[in-house]
């Protein structure tokens, strides 16, 4: 009976900068009420939403940015 041979391989992980990679997106979340901005590929729309939200709710001063950055695992040499 033949056995299975496993060989270890090095891998690296890095942001996916390939042309077909998913876009980097961001949104803002009000940590007071949990409401979130629309998801956008730039920072302008989420920041504009934040400024509008704080005008509507002056006590809502704490926010969290959510950034989605696609990563790619790259196989390296066999060990």
C-alpha cells in the first residue's frame, strides 16, 4: 500500500494588489448608536456621513472606521 507524502511549503500573505482584486472599502460606525455610513471605495462619503450624523446628533462624538482590505496568500518554495 502506498503512503501519502506531505511536503511543507512556505507561504506569505500580502495585500492583494492584482488588477482583479476586490476593492478596498471603508465605512464609518457611530459607536454611540451603532448606525453606519454607506460602504465606499473612497473616504469622502463615509466622512461626509459622519459629519452629517454628528450635526443631527451632537452628543454622538465617537466613531469607528471599518476598512476591508483584500489579502492574497502566495505559495513559496517547497521545503
